[in-house]
C-alpha cells in the first residue's frame, strides 16, 4: 500500500455519509465559515457533534471531488475560514485568499 492510499472501507463510507451530507448542507450557504463554525452549525441543525476537526478537512476534499470550489481565507493566528461555491467551467478547484483589511 502506498502512503497516501485510502484505507476507508465500505462501512467507513456508510458511517461517514451522514456527516458528509451535513457538512455540505451547512457549507452550501456560501458564507465564510471556520471549521468550528461548521461543527457548531451541524450540532445546532442536526443535534449531533461531528467527530474531530480533521474529519472536516476530509469532507471538504470530498466536496471538491463533487464539483465544489472550496476557498480558504487566513484569519490570522493559524485560523482559517472556508467558503464553498459550485465549480464553473474553467475555474480552479482550490483558491487561497489572504486576509485583507
């Protein structure tokens, strides 16, 4: 197995599918949200606290694979906000924005 090969099983995918749907439901609003914002909103809307913050990065990567653009904006101090928009023809999959004041 290569170091980057997926170790997800079908059971893992079935278990994570509801979280993926919840993340997409929250992020599709198009607002800038931190990982904490997304986790809090999932808890408010669906009554469950998502797993670890690292799981959110996996969910964002999965969204990219389904045609979403995930923009990233540094808020400073190691904190980042993310915004999801639908991919348009010719548009890049990943955009990083610096904080502007």
